[in-house]
C-alpha cells in the first residue's frame, strides 16, 4: 500500500504491517536516514557506542532519551534503569564506567544540580570506560522552574563538553563523546537545549555494537578513593588532561567554519541552537560572513579562536543565555592583544534570557553591522479578549479532587508548599494551592521553615515520584527536628508530567529488568511519622475529614492521597468501571459551583449554562459530590 | 521551501501529525525539520509544532513567514496569526475545545464566522474543515488529526505527493490503517473541493 512501502521497508527489519512491534531507535538499519527526535538520536548513538549501563531520571526536555532506551533495553541487551534521582543515576553510571564499561546518563538541566556532587569529584578520579552525561537545558523555561545555563558545569567541573545543533549532530556528537571520554579518561557532557532535543529531522545512523556485559573493577584506591591526599593529586591530573582536551577540540571536525555567501571579514562564533539562528539570519540578510561553529566547545580551542579573530575585523558571538563563549573570546583577544572587535551580549546585542529565534539574531546583527532588516510585522489580529489556554489539570485528575478537599477543609486559610509535577498546576484559581516552590523535594523542607514562622497551618504537596526523588530527607528532618505541618503525598502511581515513567513505587519498569515496588507507607512510618492516613481523593468527604484531622496534629502528619493518574486509568479496567456524568439541566440551578470552585476541562459554562462534554469526561464523579443541588448524575 | 505551522490543544495528536509530514518529506527525498511541544504544555494547553521542508537550519518559523497554517482547533487559529502573511493558506478545523478561561472568566468563544473574518485580515485564504465529523464518518473518531493531514496534502502546496503522505501514515499509525487512510482521503477531498 502506498508508493513508498518498498523504500520504507529498507529502513527497518520489520514489514510495515508489523509496525507496532518495531522501534525506530533499535530497528533503523545502518546507512538509513530515519526521522528521529534529537533525543532519540542520542539514544541510538548510545546503543551504537556500545553502552552497557544507561540511567536517567525523567525531566523535560530530556525524557525521550531514557524512554527510548527503556523501550529497547531488553532487545538491545543493555542495562537501563529509571533511577530514584539524578544523583543516583549518575552514581550508577560512575560505578559501571569506573569498572571499564561504557555508561550513559541523561537528565534535564536542573537534574545536574542534584547530580553535581557526584559529577564534580568524578572529574578528579576520571573514568575507565566512556562516560557521557547529557544535560538538556530549557531556555525560555518551557517546562522548567529556571533557565540556568549548564555549560557552566563544564567550566565548574573541568568536564569536556559537546553542544549539538541538530538531531544529526546529537547522534554524531554523542558517539564522539564516548571516544573522547575514553581517550581523556574523563567524563564528557553533551549539552542540548529544548530546540535541539525536541527537533525531529532525518538522521543517518550506523551499526549498533553491543558492549561487554561485565567487567571486573581493577582496584586503584590512589585514583578512585578521593581522600584529601588523593584529591589533591587528581586535581593536577584533571588540569593536565584538560590541556589535552583543548588540543582535541582544536582538531575536532565539530569545530568548523561555515561560509555564508563566500565568507568575508565579518565573523560569527556560535554554538548549539544559536548557530541555527545565526546561519538562517546571515542567509536571510544576505551577509557575506564566516561562522565559526563550535560543537566541541569546552575546553574552548584557543588556537582556533585566535586564528579566527586574526582573519576577521569584527566577530559577533551568538549564544543563548549566558555569555560564556563571548567572555572566553574576549579574554583570548585581550591576552593576544588582537585588534579584532568582539561583539555580543556585553554590547546589548542579544538578551541574556529566553531562547533566541531568527528575528532576535537578525536584529542583533543588523544593529552591529548597520544593515537594514524587514520592519517588524504589526499584529493584524488583536489577541486581547481571545480566551487564553494555559495547561490545566486533566479531566478526572485526582489532584483536582485533592485540592478541592484541601480548600474545603482549610477554607483556604493555610500556606501551601508545592513541588515539581503536574500538581504544580494547582497554583491557578480556583485552587490557588501553591505558595512556595523552588525545586524537586522542596515542599517538605520549605514547609518546615514556613511552619516555624507562620501561624496559619502549613500544607506541603509532593508527588509520589518526587517524594522518592528528594522528599524523604526532608521528612526525616521534620520528624527529627519536630516541625509541624501536613505533608500530602499525591500518589498517582506514576511520573505523570514527564510522560508516565515508572518510579520506585511502581510494579512495572523498563523492558530489560524486573523491579521491586517500594511502599510509600512503609517509608513514611520508618521516617518516624506518627500520624498517617491513606485516602482515595475521589472520595471527597473522607479526604476533607482527613485533612481537618491532620492539621490539628501536634507533629508532622502525612496523608497519602492515592488514585491512579486519569490518563492511565482511561486505558485500563479501573477506568472502565467509572461512570460518565451529565448535568441534569432541569435540576441545575446555574450556581456555577462546578466551574468556580472546581476545575475540570470537561465542564464548561457557555451562555450561563453548565454542561459536561461526554467525550472529555473521565467518569471520576467528583463533580457530582460537589454539586449542592445533586444535578450532576451518572449517565445511564 | 515550505513552512508549515501546526497549532492546537495538547492531546489532539499534533505531534503524530507532524511526524507524518516529516516521514512524507523523507520519502520525497527532501530535507525537513520539525519542532515539537512536550512537557507541561501538553496538559490541555495550547501547543505548537512546526514543519519546515527545505534547506534551513532552524526549526522555528519566523513571524509572518508560514506558508501554511494548519489549526486543529478553531480558537487556536487566531493565536497562530502572528505567523501569517497575505499569501498564507490557513486551514482550520471547526472543532471547538472550550478553554477553562471561557467558563471561569466568563469570556466568549468566537464563532466560526468571527474567526474567519479575523483570519482573512491577516492571511491569504481561510479554509474551514469539519475534521471531527469527517473523522467520525471514517470510523475512527480519534483520527481528526489525520483528516487535517489530508487537508494539508490537499492544498498541493507542500511539494509532497499524496502517496508520500499515505505511506507516512502507515509508518506512524500502525493500527487501523484503512480507516486512517479513509480519514486522510476525506480531508484531502474536502480541501480539494474548497480550493478548486
């Protein structure tokens, strides 16, 4: 069927009608060009590089790397795990790589903060097998609490770094990163951004070469046990290796000059997504310029930069977020007493925040070079009054029910410490159930501080995956130091926000491995918590009563609000027993309680009439418990 | 060079639709770049995907430079107009997913006529498609995203052939291939009828 079925077959081993059996990441044949997400290209490269152990903790925009490896781990014969958090994920990979196999770990940018303690010292011991850490940064905070520039981690730790600009480079550089890591015996960072990780494009792939299953650790405590005497000597080793790394960067084919319209005396230095915008902007402006594209960007190849500066009258540095390359280029120019004008963020050409686009780079180049760009377009459609559509908790989301119950129990007279996950969306009205949020696990710790100085009750919300990730030390601290607040563990049995990955409480894990579910209740009890209740948030009365009782306790109290994520429940039998609901318009008094005090995408109020969209209704029945007139009924 | 801007609401299958475009472009031996929305915005928020077929580096479409705007939801069509110019063809599903803000802030969801009038001010052409009805007619109510891909193919403005899209649909939606191809055909014909 279709003109291209034959070509299609050449991509994969499976015939087209067996397609649901197939996974592109594993099945793409050597030499084929396949449409891959940047993240999937990284996963494929890790398989081709022969990783033995791969780990992650999910987080946008990195999640699809781990998800791809989780799906194919069994067939590819690698070990893959969703680790409890990024630090553990990194440590697992360190243990494997120190033994001599190749190991791979991926995470979002803020995950590296969690992993940093391990990573900074691992640069001292160095590695035996190739060790690659992917950090996926998120300029513009599309799905993050900050937009920190993780290239600083390369500088901070002395860790060589690659910055791909495209899915093909994601693939090429990840493979190369393993080679460089083994050559230098150092960990290597591959740093992407949202617009690299989440771009899909044709990627030419090679052959998957399985790595060894086992390798015996060769004892060498003078290298691997970082007592002060060892650490001191290893720091010197690290600095010497960075010199070698700089030579390798100087010779790397990933650091290259791209000529636009034959090149010229104007130079641009760019990396990552910044390169894409710079190239498109230079072409669109009809500029004759050379772009020095840095793919192996740390250590900065000094000799390459010096030569480029010598050959150009002015050099514009195009990089998103922090002026890291720019500062390095300026320092080199100053040190070498070069007259070349270096331009960038210091000259207010480009912002130090948010992701770039072609227009931003065009405007910056125009200002520097005195060019004339197209006048900016006036918005022809006035968006004022066009209803906004921010992300919301789904129809049937158990968090909605929990927040409704908490508001009812406290009459909103409480302070809410929130955490990272779907439930952060409870910040919006009508729940307004988030007052303070900084990072994974912070709800528990900040609740202790809030409770010390506030007279209102303090309630912390944390998801199940986030509780395992970073909530447990905070809870132990609360018991030990006598903090008084209510911790609500919103247990929807999955890591929902990032794509429903398993966590330590799950029963089913990645394809390769059997896992053991760890009980949240047992952990809470073992932390020393004296008051614990488990409720079903769909049962509003019980949940509301539990909250009232919990906030009256003299010590830290814990409620586990347990109900499977509605998006998963929809797909299994538990979802099927729930009943769709409708609003009986003859009984409805148009009081708007169901839209003003509850938030469900299936319930709308148009022209003063409230209705439930049958297609969207998840059948949780929570709204029927809320309606003061019992107008919301089960559909027959 | 063809710049296609796809908009809609999280959960409407826009990423799948953009993958179909991507695979169709590879089958046609063309370079293609797609960008996708993942993460928090997928929870019922506005989502954007881009597909650029041709020789470019950056996946984002500059303002005013989309050749085609494919909107999977009527209201979202308005939000996409920043990418339109007087030659842009805007294909919009008539499907309405009422955002919570309409209910909670007592705002009004615009009519098809109002959206059409706004779009015609900013773009070259406005083509409404009854995607949900056509999807139901083809036997898979979930396939309105494929109806919209059919409508996109029906514009004839992508430089890709109908067969490329059909093969790409088989590659990306392994279940219920005949029904999805029927949904594609319905979208294709609906567009053909409106344009010619």
